[in-house]
């Protein structure tokens, strides 16, 4: 029987042909140096460029006993949240990490997240640009920084989440405790991060925010005016969904039992 990987890395991608090969090279080379088995899942979100073809070619030529690479293709552009959800539900690893295709946070920063899960019992560990500005290698424009602060204030007011940054595209999850939460996910755009964290906290799971190295990458898919409004509306949708009982399918007892499970340890291949 094929051994399950310890870590699954999910990369949502939309029109990333100009950098996806370099990102895959960096991710796979990093994983090759680790003492555990892993898999990389790229979810192409209906790209109109050569993203899918490039990932397919990389996966076909990639040879490794410890690191596998595969491609999932959405038939059209459903959104980043949909792609991360699809990748998560297809992942086989004990821990699932998602990273943006531009690798704004270097993949080596995964060590910080894994440590929080393995040694401190976190169910969700996520990178933050808001805890320590010394970790910011190349900042966003002032306009984007202000928009991010306003979004964070609104997010805190509507959800009660105490975190400094929910939108950094670098998060790791214990797969089993989060499986039902991702199955219950209803936000498929950029606001999905808040929904997952909101439901995880509501279910009593352990969430840890930590500073990570981060550099603004040109070509971001977040459009200031259009997506800012959509993300704000997503916050209201999360609360409305909760008030209307649309998350009732989550099994609270199961999530709580998973929270109390034994800490993970890396198993060498």
C-alpha cells in the first residue's frame, strides 16, 4: 500500500504561466531536502494562459520517490477559495499547507508553521504580515496597506477574530480536524480565509498566528476596488450564514474530539 505523505502543499493558480515553473522548482527542491514524504497539488482555476500545460509538463517529467506533483483543473474560474478547498479535499497529507503561486512567503517558512502544529498542538498555523514589520522584505503600496488595515478592523468587528492578518497566503492545517470545516465552506473568493478561521475558532480548534518573511510580488490578482468590496461583503455573508444556521452540518463533537488528538510527529520515509 502506498504510504500517505506527511505534508500536502496546495498551490492555487490563475494565469501564472510567467512564474509557475519557477515556483514549482523552488517548492519541490525544498521538499526534497525534508525528512518526510510530501505531495504538491496545483489547482488551476480556469487559467486562460499556459499555466495548466506548464504544470502538467512539470509533473510528467518530475521524478522523486518522496515528493509527488499533480494537477487539478477547474473547468472555469471559480475563485481562490474554491481552488484551495478543492486542493484540501483531494490532499492526502496529515498536514495541508497552502501557499500563493507567487511565493510571496518563501516556502522554507513552512518550518515555522509545522513547528506550531507539531510542538504546540495547533490545528491551524498561519503566516502574518501584521505581527512584526521586520519580516516584511518588500512592502505593499501605502494604499494597499491602508485597505488591509480597514479590512482587518471590519473583520474583527464582524467576526470577533483577534488576529492581525487573516489574508496572508501561507497557512497550514491539520487535515482531519479541518476536513468538515472545508466541506462546509461557502465563501469561494478571497474572503475564504476568514470563513475557515472563523469556523475553526467557533468549533474550539487551536489557531496560531506567527510572523513570516513576506515580499510583495507584482502581478497580484487582488484588484483594489472590485475585490475590496467583495471581501467586505464576504464578512457579512459569513455572519449571515452563521445566523441562518448554514454551518449547522458541522459536527461539533467530532471537531472537539479531533482537537484533543495526539500531537503529530514527522515520519521519515
